[in-house]
């Protein structure tokens, strides 16, 4: 959506496909990072955007056994907004879609699912849909970690594995509850709780592939397990009445070796599925979109687009992708995997205790999460044409 908006704003004729009739899906990433808010500022949309209902997070905290630690402090970032914004993703998508619809060369096709690619020799010439086909000079796959178009392009994927999956659910929040968004860890258990004002959006981490085992034990057993790690929720966990209230996110960390073919480019999770650690998948995807728009707008306007241009997008975004995934994989192995396999009482490791003891240290993880590696900016090619 962001890439379509930026290219249309630069005068390119763009069609965006969405297989559903709206964007209303729960339990998807709701984190708007400071670097994304910076882009909204550069587009002149930030003030209007922040009128939408959202929560502002200035610190990230965690409880490991009896130890409460502060991991990141966003209040010193070199950005206009020095906080993470938590906003339902459908509100974000609707906001961008509404601004894009104001442009005569932007077209959003709802209830339209891309089912494959049109190929003319080595050239990708558009997409196949359930109702026919749409031809295009350039087809961009942004259809997520289970990308149909990535598979159709027959590009090679490297899977780095993950020790966990995530079960998402929500529980009502009381004014007496902790205010901050935070994580909790006990032997064999981990959970992230996102403060959404009237409710907690909870991510309960389980060992990879154990969803069926957890469900077979029954919903009461699941509620009891969650109550161990967050006892203050008490009887409110009875709001999770059945398994229909619990959604599974299968965690995948992978990366395409090559993101492009003639007439085709993959970005976001279609190019590099991210772990949910830090909620940075959305940030990486939007940074991909801005980098792609900066590189593609001129060649698409003057008809000089080549595969070398597509390769340049990958080259620019590969470094931040590699670094971010390397950090996530290290955390998965050294922290999450160890906690889920543990049977002994936990204490916060010395590094987390150092972050709490020395506030200055919290700025580094805040920068990695909130800004990221090689943040992108709105370039001259994306300015509206007179």
C-alpha cells in the first residue's frame, strides 16, 4: 500500500490488489515505528495521521523471573516522534488507501486475489487473478511470508528456522493493570503483552510445532499456563472461551537469495520473512517500499526500467535485512529458545540488568528497534509532479 501510494504520488499508474473486501484482520502487526512516523512527517501527513486512535510507547520493559528490566528508551531518538505508536493495522492501511484514492492514477482492487504470474519467456508481464489477468510493466509481490507470487516466480528461499510459534489472543484491561507494554518470562514460558487501552493483545510463545499439543490439552490448561506467567489477569482469562479466540502465528525467518526477475520484484515479508521480535517486520517492509519507490519512480516514468534497477533495490535493502535477521536469530537462539527449554528458576541476564542500571545503554536497542539499520527517506523522485 505504501509503495503504491508513493509511486502514484510520483505520477506512475498503479494498481494494488487486496484479496479481501477490507483490511479488517485482527492479530497482525500493529506497531508503527519512529522511522515510519518520520516518513509520514516527510510526506506532510503526520499531524493528520496521529489524530487516529493510537497508544504511544516510550519504553519497552520485561520481567524475567523476579527481575523487572527496562530494555529500550525511545525518548532520545533522532526522529520527530520519539515513541512507538500502537495502532490497528487496518486503520493504518485505510489511512494510506484514502490518501492514495485521491490520486487519479491509483487503483485499489478489493476482493481481487493474485493467483499466479503472467510470463512471456523470461519476462513477468503481470498477474493472474481468479477473474482473469492484469498486465503490468512491473509486478511487485508484497503478499507476505506465504507469498503466492514469490512461489510462482520460482525464486530460491533460504529458511533460517525459528524455535517458537506464537498464539495470539486478547484479554480486557483494567485501570489498575500495569500501564506499559512489556514481556514476561518464566521457566518454559514467555509472553508479550501489548497495551491497547481497553484490552491487552497477548502473544504467548510456544515451542515450534507444539500448537496441536497445546490445543489437545484443552483451553482450561492453556488459561492456567498463561495465568502462571501473568497472574494479575486472574479470572479475566475466562474471556478466552475457546480455541477460536486463539490465533496461531507460525514464526518463520527466511530470505530470498534473489528478489527479482525481469518485470518482477519482491519486497517485505515476501522477500524476507522476519521474526516477530521487536515488531520490526512492518518497519523493514515500509523501508523496502520507500527504497523501491525512490529507485523505480524515475525509470518507470521515462520507460528506462531494467532488471539492474530491480537488483539495485535488493542491493540497498539486503544489508539492513541481513543485520536485522542476524540479531533476531541470535535472540531466538540465546534467549527465547533457552527460556522455552528451561525448567529452572530464571533471572535476568547481566546484559539486561546493565540496561536497567545504566539508562544511557537503553538508547542502542531503542535505535535498533525504532529506527533500524539504514533508514530510508522520501527522495526527490517521489515529489508530486507539477
